């Protein structure tokens, strides 16, 4: 696993490219709503491999392993909590097979759906869940960690503690936040990101924010608080729900790429996409940036 310094050396000298959405593309490929994504992927590995291979071909340099909700507290809902470490390791290895030339990031996320992840009384619970997941991710040979779609500062603090306890190296953090730069708790994101950077986070920023005309200004606002890499991984605009109850995103790849270029010009250095994006979005972003 890369140290923070080794990771910074690999991404020095300009913009680098993340992947796009995983879950929305798996659903398009046949994954039913409401299933455990990690379990479904293990039964349908060819779908994930095909998607990540296309991201690599489109220009993604950092691929997120499909371990988004592979924490014990979440896996317990489908009876897989005892297999946490093995499942995370296997999913990292699957991503490595799909994109051997890319950095593979072990993916973690908020636990707000399973506990009051903002509550200080649950801090130890968070750390224990993240420790077990991080151990599996490292056993699988991930290059770095990425904690995404975080909602509360305490979640990031717990992940930092868990990573330190497991001897992990580089870790990126991205929060879902409002367009004005506030977290769902109401706290201003900038000072929290700065404190996490000072505590050792390798890169910071946002994901699962609707890409629109305000997104480049959000980048500019956050850049004032950060010295290091800034993550920009927004959705393809605002979703609408179709008759089947599935979210659809109207923004086309070229429009998305135009805003991504503005985000780069305002200080984003790690560009990718979240919900509603696919490999063509990443391809267009690379063409627009022309680094």
C-alpha cells in the first residue's frame, strides 16, 4: 500500500482522473434494486470487470473497488458480516484484474444508514467496523483507501483512527455536501477538510454533489482551505425518478466535461464522476482537460 508521500509523488504534476459511477451502471447491467451490491458483484464478476476495464480504457487512473458498503454492520443485513475481511480482499483483487495498470482504491463510506454515525457514543463502533474493512482491503492489496459520500466529520475521524490502527497508508476523503460548501450537519466543510489534511489525509474534496454551474465555485471555495490534492467527483446533474423507481440523470458527457474543466481551472486536481456517469463521461473529461 502506498504511503501518503508515495501517493503524492504518483499524482504530482497536474490533474489525474478517477473513475465514474459504479452502482448506477451495475443496475443498468441487470443488478436489481435493493440487493447487496458486494454480494451481487461476487456472483456476477464479469459485469464489474467489464465496467472497470472500460473506465481504464477511457482514461481513469484510480479505480474504486466495489466495496462501498462492505462494513460488518452493513453486511450483517445479508448474513455476510463474518466474511467481511475475505469479501473486501476478493473485491479488491477483482478490480486489480480488471484494471492492472491503474491504482486500486479500497472504498469505504458513511454508516449513517446503520447507526447514528454523528453520535460521539458510537465512535468506537465506527472504528471497529472500519478497522475490519480496512484490514480486508489491505489484505487484498489495495494501493490506497478512499472514504467517499461521508456525511459527518466523525466518520472521517473514525476512518483515520482505524487506518492508523491497521497500519494503512494513503487515504482520500470526500464528503457529500451542499452547494454552499456545508455538510449535512450544517458545519462548514472547508475547516473540517483542512483539519483532516493536517491530520494526514492524502486528498480531500466532495462527491455525490450535482454537477451544475455552482460546482466550480464550490471547488474554488474549498481550495482556499487546502494545500494538497482536491477531489471533485460530482453527479451528472440532478436526478429524476422514472416509472420504475430508478434515478435518471439528464446531463450529457460533453456538458459534464465542460463544467469539469472549470473545476480544474478553479483548483480541482482529482477529477471523476459519481451517480449517473459512465466511462464516456470520463473520456470526455480527459478530452476537455487535455492535460
